[in-house]
């Protein structure tokens, strides 16, 4: 009786397409990476339970305000009555602008209200109070 | 005389290390990417000079916050943690409109000296209660 040799099943994982997969991942991360442009002011945002995520990171403009009543937009200290002008210019470029208000928890409401009035002057009505999850 | 065949130099670019290079770049971007989603409480401000809408007084709940962080709901003192429950009851009493949104409107008014944190805590409670119509009154000068 003749014994036929059993065919061996190839046990290697094909690695020819590995670079393609890696490149795809690489391109995804390259595209989705947003390098931080500025840091803003040192603040501590309040915590809230109804915190939601904001989509569309590219439509967001940040307005920073700390407890010493300083306001910063794009890393520049802006006086309160110039906020509407600065935001108005941004809003003219992008109509879907969302203003993220990064305000320190010890800031007084007077300043917050003044900023909101300035935003209303600039027709930038979509705001987001930046908070942490509680 | 024997003429030896000239060896042809390899005309290929070695691609075996391509994956390694790509991996290195990938790891760099993985490490440097900060997917920090912006998060916070969304609110749409009213348009300036917009038309004034008349609302029945009974459909409004007034929240007043003073400079010390004390809260009045319809002229009665209340703690911040209780706001949600009381507003839930009020929403239930007033019912819902034909779009399924609560009829109740909450007006929040602060003093100019009120801390922003207190305001956010109150706004948080109002949002958690399910109120969709929130009016932010300007603080008095």
C-alpha cells in the first residue's frame, strides 16, 4: 500500500498588503491630527452633568476669560468692546461658527453677560459654555 | 579567455523596510494626536432686536441668583440640587406642546457679581430637568 504524503497547509500570514494597511491608518491620523495653535488663558472650567460633546471642531472659535476679567481670543488679549469686531470677522468667514466660551468658574457674571452681548452684536449666536464632565 | 558575465546591479528599490517606516510615522501621529473633543453646554443666544413674543406669565419659571449664590425659584428660596426636581414637576403640570417640547419656559437672571460657576450649576439643573426653552436675562447694572 502506498502512502500519499499529506499536503501541508501553508501557515504563513500574507504580509504583502501590510504597508498598505499601515499607510491607510497613517493617512487617517495625519488628516485627523489638529496641532494646537494656542493655549489661551489659565482657567478652570466648571463641571456640569449635562455636558455634551461639540461636533465640527473646525467651526469652533474660542473666547477665553479668566477671573481677572481678561479676555483672550487667538492668544491675544482683547478688550471687552473689541470682542464683537474680532468675532464678527471670524463669523464673516464661517457662518456656522460656534463660540466656545472657556470661562473660569470664579469669573463674575457681569463679564460673561458683556461677552454675550458682544457676541449678539456680531450675530454669533451659537455658543457653548465649556464645562467638564461631572 | 573566459568572459565572465557582468553582474547586473539590482534595479529595485528595497521595499522590505517600507512597513517599518510607515509604522514609525504611524506611531508618531498616534502619540501626537490629541482627540480632545470640545465639550460643554450648548445654548443659542437670541437675535438682537428680534421680535418680542408675548408669553403667558403662568408658563414662566423665574430663577434668580444673587451675588452670594443663593437661588430663588418663583420668589421662593431653593437649593441648587432641588431645582431639577421642582422643574420636573412644573413641566408635568404645564404639559407639552404639539412638538413634544415642554411648554414651560425658564428664565434665569443673575446679578453682575454672581459667580459663573453658580450660574452653570443652575443651568445644568435646568437642562437636566429637560427644559428646552431657556431665557437668559441680562443682569441689572
